[in-house]
C-alpha cells in the first residue's frame, strides 16, 4: 500500500499498543510517521517508536529544528490518514473544542485528512457526560472511531468500556479508510437494529434484532471503500470503523435520518422496523387499569418502500431484507413487488438468526435467486458487499 499514515500517540497506558500498530501498518506497506504528546512519552519512548518507523519522531511544536525540518502544517498535510492511539479523554476534549497548544493538537487542527481515533480510558471517564458530549461533536465533525472495546482495565479489578481496540482492529480500520476499493466514491445508507416505539415514559414496543447483520454490512461496504451512513436503532454494538452512525429510536426518526443521508448510490435496509407504533405516547406512566386503551396501534411509515419509490433521489440500488418464518422465497418475492426495491435478502427467522452470529440467506433479484449456505453474519455481509460492488461497477449512479 503506497500510503502514509501519521500516527499520533497519546498519553495513556494503551500507548504501548501503538508500537505493535506501527509494525502491523508497516506490514501493509504503509509509510508511518509518528507524533507523540508529552504525556505519551511517560509510557513509550520516542526512541522505541523511532526505531520502528525508521525516522525521527516529532514531539515539540516549539522546537526550532523540528519546525524547520517539517513543521506542523506539513506533518498535518503530508499524509493520507491520521490515527490517534490512544485517543485519551484529554485529546478528544481538545479536538472537540479546537484547542492547539501542543504539536499533536496543532496537527489535528491543521489537517484536511481523515482522522481515525482509537479511544482508551477508564470506563468512568468514557461514560462521563463531558466525554460523551465530545464524542458526539467529533462524530458530527466526521471523525472516524474504532473501539473502545469492553474488557479488563489496567486498573486492577475494573472492567467496562474503555479498552483500546487491538492493533489488528486499528490496522483494519485504517485500511478501510485508505481503501481504493471498488466502492470508492460511492455512498451507502444502511439501517440496522430494532426500532423502539414509546408507549409511555417507561414502556415501549420493539423486537429482538441485535443489529449484528446490519453493522456487519455497513462495515463490509466501508472496507470496499464506500462512504457509509449507518442509521441504527438501539444496540449494544460499537461503531464499525470508518462508518458514520446516526442513532435513532423510532421508525419515523429512522425514516428522516435516511432521508437526510440522501443522495446515495445504494441503500440496504436491514433494520427490523416496528410495523406499528402506539397511536398515542402517554406523557405519564400508564396505570394498570388503563392498559387496554393504551395499546391502540397506528401503522408506521415503510422506510424501504418510501426510498424505493422516490422519483428524484432514489438510490440506484435499493435492497431490502425479508424476515420470514415460512414460504421464504415466495413471500420475499411478494415483498420486492410490493415495496418496489431491487433486491431482497430473505432469511428464515424462525430459528436463532435474530440476535445470533450466523445467518442463512437467499439473495433474490427481480429475475434470479441464489441460496447461500449458512455462514457467519460477517461473511454474509462480505458476500453481499461484493455483489453490490459488482452491480454498481462503472455506474455513475448517484442522483442529486
Ligand atoms: O439484527 P440481527 O439480530 O443481526 O438480525 C438480523 C435480522 C434478522 C433483523 C435481518 O437479517 C432482517 O431480516 N432484517 C429485516 C427485518 C424486517 O423487518 O423484515 P420485514 O420482512 O418485516 O421487512 C421487510 C423490509 O422492509 C426490511 O428491509 C425492513 O427494514 C423494511 N421495513 C419494514 C417495515 C417498515 N415499517 N419499514 C421498513 O423499511
């Protein structure tokens, strides 16, 4: 890979994994340059990082020699991607607020290149409202994230969300962002997970979708170079690398998030959208005796049908999923016709597909059907992404 990655090492215990990341990135053929914060140097030395990259490590904004040699503006621009490992709470806060009082933060502010952050911090710091606010700001600024993962912390006895992603995961996220894959320049919208329809402040109607299949598809499309917006109902899943996520609750919110993400070349509607919502959402908790009148239902908008029937901004390829428990192919064909989409991926949900890690699907187009063997949801996603890439090959598809 003929690309340059600028690695910004932040000051946290996970900094040691950055050394392994340098090796993993160099194995792909990438050229790696390193900037270290002052705090990072308490955890790993510039000497160690420099030995692995084979050139000097940049540490100081006010060092005359370093500024003369390369300078923070050239560091920020002479690369294809910047990756921050670990993205500490402090670095995230600086980035979210545009502070630039050291070399790392000045480079991050001065760049016009994609930035990938691999956060790592104590779970309480991650959960803190200030960090979560900064995360939202950075996401809205288009920054990509990988992790954090859940697990044991360096602090004895602590567990939770805050572990930095492993070097291989960060390398894969870098590859996705640097990809010159067949979907480069294409935009995809993917929906995933359940929708949640409020009955009152504490109760809702929903379903058992975990989001795994939709997240895997969003990730596979990003790995092929697509610019992916994932519109997700509530799930326990981490944001896939290189994917923009819009989190919503209800079907109506999912529809407006999809409409906001248009135009797109392909839309893959994997979400298990609630077909109905309570006609009224009570402002106060419904009393036991009032339950019967509380469950009057109204039909939700059909997101797949709405996107399929657009006249102006219809994506060139609109793909639905069909969750069936019997007559899978016949029912799925009825759905293609009724909703007006181009393909349907039909799966039998009478077993463990919803929530599980594997799936057995049938890809149904208007004139053909292929039955795929049972495989992991990740593999289903990769196969589907290849089919999408093949279908969009060479097409100038996006309608403004
Ligand atoms: O999330 P997982 O645990 O990984 O499980 C994956 C899955 C089983 C949820 C997924 O593979 C799947 O089948 N998704 C579609 C679920 C569904 O709602 O199927 P459906 O047959 O009811 O709907 C058909 C299509 O219309 C779907 O693309 C659905 O997103 C869409 N739809 C449905 C209703 C509605 N109001 N708006 C919609 O857009």
